[in-house]
C-alpha cells in the first residue's frame, strides 16, 4: 500500500513552557497545605474550613468514589457547539483547573472523558472541547490556544449535568457551598456557581450537604518533558532496536476474527488513521515488528507495515480500537508487568498532540485514536523525555 509522505510536526514549545505550571498533562504544584478532607455533620456549617495537607496525585489515578458514568451525557457535548465552545482537534497549548465534589463528606470522582467525542467516519480524528477531562483526578484540561476564559458553568454544560445552588450533577442538597483555592489562598465563593471562573491551577471544591472541616488541595507529578527534536516516521523506516520477529506469533491472528476485528483481502477502507507505540526496556527503545496483522491472505483492521511503531487502523467502519486488541492480533501478552514477553513494572504515557499524561488504568483499554502516541516503559531507567513525531499520512 502506497502512502503520501507529509510532515506534521507537533508544536511543543508552548507545552514545554507550560510544563512547570501544569501544561503537559501533569503539571504544577498546588501551594497550600492539607491531605484528606474531614467532614462535619449538619448542613452547611458556619465554621470556616482550612486547607488540608497536600495530597500527591499522579495523572490517571482516581480521586473519590465512582458515581457518574464516564464521558458527557446525551444532553452535553456530543460535537455541537456548547456555551459558545466548539469541539475540535486537541490543542497543544493548555493548562488546567481542578474540581472536587463532596456529598455529605464523601468525595466523588469527576468522570473521565467529559468533553471528548469519539471518532466517526465523518470526523475520523474525533474532537474535544476546550474544557475536558482525561482521567478521574478531577483535573479539567483548559485549552489556552485562543486565550479564552472559561467558567464552571461551561464545563457542566459540556458534561451535560445541572449546576445550581441546590443541584450538582444530579446530587440535590442544601446548601451547595463552593470554595476556591488559589495557590494556598482559600475563599468561599458566594456568587452564581455557573459564573465561577476556571483559572489556571485554581482548585474548586463543591460541598453538598454536610460541611467539610478541611478543603483538599493537591500536588501533581509531571510526565517527562518532550524531546525538542521530532522523530521522522518514514514509511518502511525503523525506530529502535530489532527484538521480536516480524508478523504475528502462532497465538495471534491467523485469519479468523480477533476481538471482533476482521482479516480480509481488499477490505474497503473508509476509516484510516494512525497511532504510534513506543516500547522501552531498561532505557532501550525496541522496534515494533513490521507485518503484525498482515498475512499472505488478508490484512487485519489493525496492522503494521514497518518498524516505525506506527499502528495502521484501516477499516470499513469506525470501532473502538484498543491497545489490547492490537496485542491480541500480534499474539503477545499485555499487562502491567508483561509487555510482549518482557517482564517488569510497566509505566505508560499517552500524548495527544502535545497533551501528555501518565496512564494508570488497564493498558489493554488504551484507545488508539488518530496520532495518539503511547509510550510503554519497562524496568529502569525511566525515560528522560517523550518523543514527538512527524507523520506520513494515508492517501
């Protein structure tokens, strides 16, 4: 299959500049004290809470109990304009605010995937709103490309959940009290909740029902910085040291469906995007084999043509393609301690157009979307930087 070669260099300068203040998906340290928030019985509470000692948080972790489903609701952002905000490609200039929600002293996890719209045939790269979440830490990613300002009401509109003095995302109680922590300065917010500004590194805590005696605050672990020199992904190229044989293993795809993905000769290709996988073992990058998912009789919907680490997704229709699906086609294990037969503790990073973060969930569930870079680090030393790439594009 022939491909046109074109360069798409990811702009990283602004992201690097933001790395010390929350850009790059992890960033910044919230000043202030505190660890776990205590609750006081009774409604509202007249005493003034204090900041708890800072809790260290890694991107990808969950803060609080699961209460809502992931993603925006059917009444929220599904691709249409919401509160003056459009759904578009992820920008590479961003910061974040943080939201904590407590119901009667219990912290509830803000869902991942709010403001993110999955790919379709009409929009194969999908889209994201300028306010979105990528995990359950409560961090709200804010696109700063245009210099726009945002409010808590806009985030809830994208989420598709109500926000009022008596109702927070379906949780009803009186009163709803809001606190704002700006770098260790804690204030009670008494205005319209929908108008509350989401400033860079601002931590907003919404308390429903029982009052809190302490308001939580957090410190954040940054992922590695970006390497300032992009890597060119040339067709038929090699990135890393050869380690595995080419093609599928005997336990991989042999022509039958794998995880619902078909292998067919001359398959109609209406959906064609690329993701990238980099695997490091004890500091050495290993080349992803070519011809994974390619047989003499057919090609699977996910496959590799070369050893650049590019995973081609070529299919008649859009599905949710995951890293676990790819490893099943390859016929290799993928767990938190085993990557294609290499054992050791695995650390994963995801980079979407300059937005990078640590991934803490099941590695098999990482969704492969257009130009998503996945880095798997096994053993030591840790990777010192995350690569950015110039891509060749499908016809």
